C-alpha cells in the first residue's frame, strides 16, 4: 500500500482516504462519495482496530463482512481498499501510541479509557501508509473527529481533514454499524437518542441557552425509555469539548446511551 501510494503521489494524483472498521452502511458510503468528488484516487481502509476496544467491549463480535463491504463500496467510488490484518498493523513488541491529551478525556473518553489513544494511533498509521492529501470522517463520532483534526494539526501531518454530516434513517436513528446488534424493540428504544437531541434543539431554537435545561430536554426521552440507559448527555464547547454553562457559543450536545448491551452515540451541533 505504501509503495502504491508513493507511486500515486509521484504521478501527481490527489489521494483521499476513508478510514473505516467495515460493516459499511449508507453513512460510510456518504464518506466515500464525499471523497470521490474531491480527489483523483479514493482509498477505503477496513480494519477492526483492536487497540480502540476495551477488554469488556465488542471486538470479537464486531460485525465483519469484507466481501460485502467491497461490493457496496465499489459503486460508491473507491479505487483501492486497504484491509490489513491485526498482525500486520501491530507486529510483536508494538508499543508506541499517539494521545491527544485533553480532547480525549471527556465524553466517550471518560467511559472508554484508552479508546482514543487506539483511534489516534491507528489513524496515524493509516495516514502514514496511505499518504493521503485528504481524509474523510463522519460527524457522528464527533469527539473522534475533533481529536483527529487536532492531532493532524499538532503533529503537522499536512492532511486536510473533512467531516461529513450524520446520515439518519427516515425516523431519525443515526446510522451505525452497531445498529445491527439491536432487536426490533431495542431499535425503537434507540430512537430516544435522536428524540432527545431534537427536543434539545427545539428548546435551543426557542431561545433556551442554559446548559442544564438543554441537557434536561435531551435526557427526558432517554429517561422515559425503559430499554435505554444513559452513559452521558452533555453540552460542550464545539471545538475544545470543555464544559459549558450556557450555549452562547458554538456547542455540541452529545449523547451516549446503552440500549441493551449496545452502546450508541449521537450528537447535534447548536449555534455557530
Ligand atoms: O470511526 C471508525 O470507524 C474508527 O474509529 C476509525 C476512524 C476507522 C479508526 O479505527
């Protein structure tokens, strides 16, 4: 892959990379289409990265369907797919990690220790291997995108990072590979995340700026849903992810909740 990327760069091609863990859905295909419209060569990476899963998380049962993924990705516009093994990515003795110190602490970082070090490190490796000019990520993983942007800037990777808006089902559920774990009843319960965000956004549009009130509006549908268990509902500064008492500046309202054993996330940017 490295040699191919070097050849492409030597030929003056603009390379875009779309890093994924596979189990592709329309949200991923939107990333591929975004990349396709902006680069000469689109590289899709598929790698279920073990270092971003905690010991009690779903690494072994994470949905894997490489062949099916490629069938979906080709018509969306990929030129190359890079699907390495865990052994190739992490040779024995691998011990170097990239950490974005402050941005990795709150939200998902608080409930998933080590997760963002795993993400930042594997994305660094994927960048080094695919040598892109442009990299495309989904805005559903809001904190991940903030971390990757900061890492890319801080470490002078010279890669343009672009985010693509969340793709939702008609009823509002944010697309996620983990939705595949949900039973029909759980899927209905999972709508409480997007309902919470819609309620908070309605309050915001009505002039509410108090963080506690916005968070309370977002929590209500989740709290009323017996199959959902809130991990966090928080209003944070959109760039620094610092705590806010009021949404007077651009802010992100972020939710993580378990539906059964499946942990789902969703977010809405307010203002800005
Ligand atoms: O968002 C994902 O699918 C993963 O976290 C990523 C960015 C591909 C790193 O493994």
